[in-house]
């Protein structure tokens, strides 16, 4: 079984990848998406979203990182995939799963799931641009309005050259509302000779087992669950108990050491509040803590609150 840390725009940046891969036996991380429109992006864009490029495209803990691209133009996606590989990317992932309205309105992410031919052309162009020894993967959902295009789209991506497919087991319309339809992914797993990774609504080790059993997929991608329970991957793969709240508080304090300089001092306060919004799904104490820090704007004040717990 492989465990993959999902791409989550504006959430799972390189600092959170660093923290979570130190705690967990992840086999792979995927970056937040790099938006491709109509130009070859300069190296600084890739380095900003994936500073791990400076260290063999691995987190400080040694976990490989794959760069994700989002767009709709096959040629420009291919051009930027080649650019990423020249900079040291260990593989390319294609985003056809993002349900965000701002992304979909510009024909990106899950909005492309209604155009199977375009998915094929994108996969074919990117595969041709990426060196043969490097993987090209993709992430999809089960459809746009209905859960009805997943098999056709999966086959098109495979025929285009994708070497691995992650499936969020919901439609774009479903968003993140439970349940996830893990059993529908079994049809993809049976149809494709490449690895298929199950994703969606996995919050604990038991649900990971259920998702694997219903989908037939040995590999699991973790997103929101990995933020709600910081050692989720370790509970799944190594049988560790869920992290105690006291340890989570220590992590929240340690996270301040990773604060980005020059970001007007807002990075840590904003990210701690964002992280607490996920933690309170698993820890009742996080709800009370969120209320205490909600109006605080400075790292110093939040650290003092945490230290007093």
C-alpha cells in the first residue's frame, strides 16, 4: 500500500508538506496546482510552489514530490511540463478534479470532465513532453453534474499515456459532501492496467480499509483527513494510535518556526486558523481553541495562547 498526500490549493503548501511528511510514512506528495494558461511559466513560479526542486524534489524528510499542473491547453500544458522536468521535477500530475467555482469558470479542474477528447489530447501532449522515465499522473472526479463519465474519462487518460490515476470518489457537483462513492471506482480499477488511487472521505484507518476494499485500490490519497488527524497516515500504515491533543498543541507551536519571512507576519496566524478548522473535525478541543485565537492577528499572541493550554 502506498499513501499519497493530496494536493490542496492554498492549504498543503511546502511547509505543511514538510511537517506532515516528518510525522508520517507518506510515499509521495503532490503540489498545489500551477495554473497554466497561454505561456511557458518562468522558473520562479515552479520554485515558489515547489521549493523542494532545490533538494532533488523531495521534502526535508525525503518524501518525493510531484508537480501538479492545471489548465486546458494541451500544448501549453506540455510546454510547462517539460519546463518543470528541466528544473528537476520527479513527475507531472494533471488536475482534473478541482471543484472550485473560480477554477471551473475558466475551464480548469473538474470542469474538463465533460470533454473526454480534450482529456485525451492533454494527456497525450504532456506524456510526449515528459521524459520517458518520469511518471505522468492525473486526478479526476466521477463526473461533473452526475457520476457518469468516470470510466470513459479514465480510459481516455490511460490511452493518452497517463501512468497513474487518482480518483476522488465524488462528482464536481457533490463537492466535499459525504458520502464518497468508493465502490464506483472499482470499475476503473478493473478496466485499467495502471495504478488507481482511491481518494475522498477518508478520516481514519477504518475508513481507509473500507475505501480500499470497496474500490479494489491498494493505494490511498489523503487530503482533508491528513489535516484533521496529523498522524493519519501513520495510523493507517503503521497502526499507531491517533495523536493526542497535547501533541497537536505542540505541533501548532512548532509550526510557527516555519513561518515565511516577509509575508507581513500573517502567514502563521492565517494558517493556524485554517488548520484549526480541520482539526476541530477530530478534536473537540480545537473548537474552543479556534474561538480563542480567531481574532488574534500576530504570531506572538497566538503562541502565548497555545503555551497557556
